[in-house]
C-alpha cells in the first residue's frame, strides 16, 4: 500500500500529492523568519493535520475527531492509495463519520472497511487475536505526539500483550506461541479469582482459611439430612391442624373451669355434712331456763306453755335438717353432672391431643423442608468446593507444566529462526551505526520466562537511548526495519512527522536525510516527512548545496506558511485542536 493523494471537497484545501516512490517532504515555513510577530509560526499550519486526516480516511475512530466533526461539518476528505499497482479512492465525510466509501462500492461501516483493508495489506495469522489493521498501521505512520515516545509502541496499546503481539508479528515471530502463553496466564488468573471468591464465601471461608476437613463436614451434613428426611416422611399434614388446636385449647379451658366447679361443690357438700353432724340440741333444762327468763321479762305476753315452746323448738330443728338434706341432695346431683361432664371433656381433649400428636401443620412441614433444602445446599456447595479445590490443584499443575513446556518450546523455536531475527538485527544495527558508531545497538529477542502474559521480550536498543535525540534515532531505525524487513505486510511507505526530528542534533538530522535518500532512491517505496523551517536550516548547514537541492528541494511536494490562513492546509481559519 502506497499513499498517492490527500484532497478535500473545498477549494481552499491544499491538495497533497505524494511522489509515487522515493522521498516526499512537506515543509512548514515562516514567510518572514526575522519577524517579531509571535503569532506567525510554522506550528499550526497543518503539517500534523495531514497525518491525522490520513488516519481518518484509513478508519480511525470518530471519537478521536470530535472537534473536526463539529467544526468542519460540510467537509469531505479523499485519500487515494495504491495497492499492488492499482489505485483506490477512499472517501469519508465529517457529516457521516460512521461510513467510509471505498472506490465505487456501497458505503461500509468503519469496522468493515478496516477488515477489508486488513486482508489486503496485512497477512495476519488465522484465529489470532489483537492483530488489526488499525493497531499495526501506526508503525508506518505514527499518528500522535505520544507515538514518538517508544519505538515499539506507536499505537498507545492498552496492554503490554497487545504491544507484543503486533511487534512479534512484524518481527516474523510465531504469534500462536505468544497467544498460548496469554491463554495460560488468563486461565491461571481465572483460577486465582475463583480462589479469592471462595475465600469470601461465609460458608467456605473457615474451610479455606483454617484448613478444615471438608469431607468430614459433608458426612455430618449427610447424617443430619437423613434424619430430617426420615422425620418428614412420618409427618401427616393436617389442613385443619390449627382449627383442632384451637378447639383443644378451648376444651382445656372448659375442663379447668369444670374442675374448679367440682371442687366448690365438694366443699359445699362437706360443709352441709358437717352442719348436719353438729346440729344444736338444747334439751328440756335449757328450754325451761329460757322459758322462765322470758316469763320474768315479759309476764303479760307469755301465754304459751313450756310444752308449746318445746314442741316449737323440736319442729324448728326438724325443718333445718330437712332443708340441709334437700340442699345436699341438689348439690350432689350437680356434682354428678359435673363429674360426668369432666369425664367427657377429658376424653374429647385426649382425642384432640392424639390427633395433634399424629399430625403436623403445613407450615411446620414447610419449615422442615426449608431446613432440609438449606442443608442440602450447604452440602452441594461443600462438594463443589471439594471438587473445585481438586480441579484447582490439578489445573494449577497443568498450567505450571504448560509454562515450562512452552518456555522450552520457545527456546527451541527462537534457535530455529535465528537467521530471520538476525536479518532484522543487522539491518537495525547498520542504520544505528550510521549515527552512533561507538554505541552498542541492535534488536534482541529472547523468551520471557516469567509467569505473565508475554511470550517474548523484544528490545530495540541504542546505548544511552534515554536521551531524546538517541531515542528518536532509535524510532527512525526501528520504523525503517519494520518497513523494509518487517514480516506479513504490504505497506510500502513510512511517514514521519516533524516531531521525529525534535531533539536530534543537526548532524544526525542531515544523516537521516542521507539515509532515507539511499534507502528509498531507485525503489518502489515512499518516505514521507513533514519538516519545519528551523529543521531545514539545520540540515542545509550540513549538506552540500548539491545534496540539499537534490534531496530536499526537488522532493518538496508542498509548502505551508504562516502568511495567512489561505496558506495553511485547510485554507480557512478554523481551530480543530490537533496541535
């Protein structure tokens, strides 16, 4: 894939037509470098915007272009690319950023578009994840400022594993080996997570943390479950259980009252019996004495004889005995009735209690069933725990064996493909030595034996590359290596923003220009770069006049200046916030 032209539907836009091979420079100049006007600068003229618009046309997510979509709603951008000698026109509008048009085909979704290009441009292994058109393309056209921090991370990958997969692919390494270790580590993490969840379970925590015997607890639960099942099978559920219980309670209260009444009647009979036994008998002497006393006090009123008085008293005593006897008889009758009723109530209460003893209320049976279910659930959980712990230990051993097995396999594999790795190492090293001949440099690949997701460790190194200048040179060498010696791609261009040259001294800037001229001259590859005026001046001070003319001037395809908005890329005043 090569870049041919970037254009738009607005006449003000400065169409960018790239040289089909060799070098293409886009220069940002100050119209009057000596001017003291701080608003006049080569920053903001649109050179970095070119990179972003190319990525936009090549399927970058619309979320990264909110400002563009808001401030350029009527704009349409076109990117002409060439694949295997055949040109293709890509169209994407700011008004419909979720669609991309490829040649004359119907509109594609962004995902479908990138999948289409992925099959054309990259030869990704089948069923390999984390390799996409969008995360691999930035190795050939770094999109953002942060893309120029690490040579191996232009896509700002979310994980080290994603970064490894793309670098391993471009290095020509077996990505299936890398994916297998990732799978092993994910499985190990999954088991660890299950282990942590077990430790949080209220029922299982004591077994997990105190190393108790789960099997013994299961046996205890089985015994308790068996007893409850046996009890439940004996139960006869009575729908009227509580009605009968209420009746039994009523009978019991009636029986208590009846008992109290019988006690009272018995007391009354005893009292009458005692009264009959202790009836008063005055005798004739006592009567005569009473008679004489009455006659003395009331002589004129005493008309009865002593005989009459004696007869009266005898009759009074007889009447008293008769009434007490009658009363005793009545009470005795009532007592018999109450005793009979007490017998009946006792029998009825006995029948009710026997019924209640032989039956259970439905909610009681339900409670027993619920308890049974709870115990069975505990048993099942412990059994699952016991099985899980067994599987956990077995799986842990398998994973450890897998780590060892694939580490050995990786050692053997890397030994087999040393010539493939060496080709890239030597290419990178030859470029690095052009800049730092005395610094140790190269690309190393070795197995990562840690219990992590990374199968390989891939390191591009130039001694003392922690300085900005050396690190940027390393990025340049790495990108050239991936372009010319990289595996599985059909990309034939490398595009660098002027950020690459920041921090590099003028001699090394000039050397980069010489290197790309040698690498890309008389090839079918493209090298594209945006360059600032001050960087041009530094390069010009090192190159010969002839070199500068042939390399820089003759290959400058577009110049953007700060003279006014019409001299900038969009040709209109608009701040899309891309700098």
